[in-house]
């Protein structure tokens, strides 16, 4: 009996460690999300895992309760079976389903706003293979893509800026990183025509980052103008403009 208790304690301890590691997602191994878009996808994925774990464990315990009612109890071995089944269910459903990273060929599908979100998640998966300067630009690019995604909300898919974003973010950016990753590691720091592939990638990412910021600002111009017009109207109606309006002067 002592051996059985010891074994069950060991199984429980090992399973808790596995679940904790899965729950953390290798906290020390995986870098944080680069932006809100990819973070939202990861939160949704984690919520699905937690829901599956809860459903599985409740199902096991409900089944054990029904069995206990039908057979006047399930006994010690039945309790141990339920415990082990619960641990296995937690371990399995906290590991699966795995997070699906968008494939390169799927990035440029759907509307342009969804494409920006998929690119953000895809970039996270490429980041470990990039040189540190390029990886830092990718980190900053996540915030830029979040801002761009907000400006793209409700934009006509055939708008010139939508097509420009699709070309820049959905085609040129991933194609450039794919080209870099096809270069053998030992050749990425070798100079060719005065520069290395690492330096070329970093410089290209910097230019794309600047272009993303430029497009976002251009798309935001309409909102900025609209806000300025509303501000001037309110100032005229209720602010200093109202105090010096002809109507007020006539009444005085």
C-alpha cells in the first residue's frame, strides 16, 4: 500500500510539473508577443486549451460519479483510475492543440486587416532565426502593425493604400525574410559587395518599417483632419469663438 501511495504521489508530482511547463508555454524559452494582434491570437488559443481541460476533467469526474451511484461506489482502485485519468487529460489537453503559425503561402489571404495580423504572428516565429539588430526591428514592427491594422479597419479592399499594404506587408516583407533564411548560417556574416546578408536584412527591414509608419500616417490624415474640423466647430460654438460671435454682440 505504501508503494502504491508513493507511486501515485510521484505520478501526481510529475504531471503537475508537466502541466506547469505546458501552461507557462516554456516561459523562459518563448519570447513575448511583438504586438497586440498576435497576443490576442495567443490568448484565444490559451482560452481554448483551458476550456478543453475543464471539460475533460469534469467529464471524467461526472462519469465516475455516475459509476459510483450505479455500483455503490468505485473503490480505491476506481478513485486512483479517476485521478490518473484526470492527470493524463490535463497533460494532454494543455499541450494540444498546438498553436498554428500561418504558413508563408497563407499570409496574403483574406482581407488586408486580417493579413496584417497573420504577418505579425508569422514574424514572431521567424524572429529567433534573425540577427539581433533585425530581431529588434521586428519587435518594434509589431507595434507598427497594430497601428496599421487599426487604420485599415473598414477600408475598401480595393483602395490604393490597401493594395500597397498587401504588397509591402504580405509579399515583400515575408519574401525578404524567406530569402535570408535560405542562406546557410556560415555565409550570413560573409561580406559580398561590401555588405553581409545580416546587414542587408537589417537595412531592408528598417526601410520596410519606415514605409509602414509612413502608410499609417497617411491613412490617419483623414482622421486627424476630421478631428481638427470637429475641434474648430466646437470651439466656435462653445469656446472663444462663441464669446465673440455676432449674435452675442447684437444681444449686448
